[in-house]
C-alpha cells in the first residue's frame, strides 16, 4: 500500500528503498523491514509495483493521492490519514489473480 502511495506521489516507482523511505517519511530501518517482509511473502517480485498495476490497486492509490493533494490545499496534508483510508485497497492485492 505505502509503495503504491509513494509511486503516486512521485509519479513513478521509487528507485530504491531509501527513496521510498524518504518519500513516505519512514525510517530507513522500517522501510528495509517492510521490504524484507514483502520479499518473504512474494519471493518472485522485486517490488509491489507490478502487482499494484496488474490488480488495479495503483489506479486507486493514484486517486487517493490526488484527494490528499486536494485536502492539502485546504489544510496540511497527512500521509498517515491517507494510508489508513487506503488500507481497504491493500486487501485487493492478496485477492487479485496474478497475470504474467
């Protein structure tokens, strides 16, 4: 989920875990723990990007990011709030059929 939001914010997939951590305002250690957990769960995937695109989740993350930007124009943007709202999208990845 957070990788998808970082991708939406940057307009492209993060080039590294460090870039992801900086974009999502997470500690480097947390980002690497998340990466390790992802790779353990999905050993054939380098990042969540392909799964997010294939499942349609990235389109939803892009829309959620646009909403956050609009909210941010009226008041300070809060990534944590958006991530909570986006959690329902996260479960779609697990139920999406893999396409190669």
